[in-house]
């Protein structure tokens, strides 16, 4: 196997040393650059003669320029580099900003070092790699959205619970009024949210008012 030229941009000393120690033991990986910020990395690249980097591990939460902001600057100097976001951030907006910005992979820092090593090799060989939790978010994002259904699809009992919620009753009060358990109330509310494709009480109250108007 050819040698993979790797660079790392990470400001957490423990994580940086852990990556350097573990990945440095792989004879097929040659760590070319290690930097604590995007600015330091770009400066090192600019003064280097014909820098050769195949894969870059890039953190998001960095001092100065963030990893997300740095993607375009890095690609300006290294257009062919494969950028792997290695970060604690798993919010949807950061994931998709990174992927749309040019990163080829997004991996959680909770990923074992063996898997990070596997990701580097896989991506270098033209494959794709995501942490399972990140992959699920990506799949859910691009999956066809469930068709939104109206209040008229709810059962009589579900409508009673909606009326109680709109009326400001707590779960316990709803359970007492309808003579059911709190767990049953919670179960009904989960089903209502799923049927209406909503995620909060505020959205439920809004739909209820829209249904009545």
C-alpha cells in the first residue's frame, strides 16, 4: 500500500498527542503537519516546498478561524486534499455546512482511534466513512420527509389529549381527567407528534388553533 500523507489540525493537546502517537505507529501513514489552528497550518503550507498531503483531520472548534471557515482556505492551497472533520460537534447545521463546504467525511471525536485510522485509509482509497451517529443524521436529512397529516387523522382519545394540552393541563392532570396512567398520556403524545410530524407542544397548540379556525 502507498504511504498516506496526513495532516492534523487540532488544538486539544491530549487529543493531538493521542492521534500523533497512535497514527504515527502506522507505517503506511506519514504525518506531515500538525497544527493547533487553521492559520498556523496555512502558514506552514505556504512556506513549504510542494507540500504533499492526501488526508487532513480537521477540528471545528479552533482558536481564531473555525474549521468550517477554514475548509475553503485549505482547498485554495490544497485542492485535492481529503478533509475529514474530526469534532465533538454533531449538530445538523455544522455537519451539512462541512459536507457542503467540501469536507468528505465527518467523524465524532468519540470514535475509537482504530476507526479513525480505518476512516483515513478508506477515504484515501476512494471510499466513504462516517461515524454511525453522523451517518444516521445524514440519512434522515436526505430521506423523503413524511407527508404531514392533519388533526382530522387523530383518534377521539388523541383529540381529547390535545384539548387538555391546549387547556394548559399537566400530564398528571390529563391522566386524572381521562382516568389513564401518565405513561399512557406520554405514549399518546408521542404518537400525536409523530402523526402530525411535529416536535413540540408549541407546534401542537398552533396546529390545534389552525384546525379550529
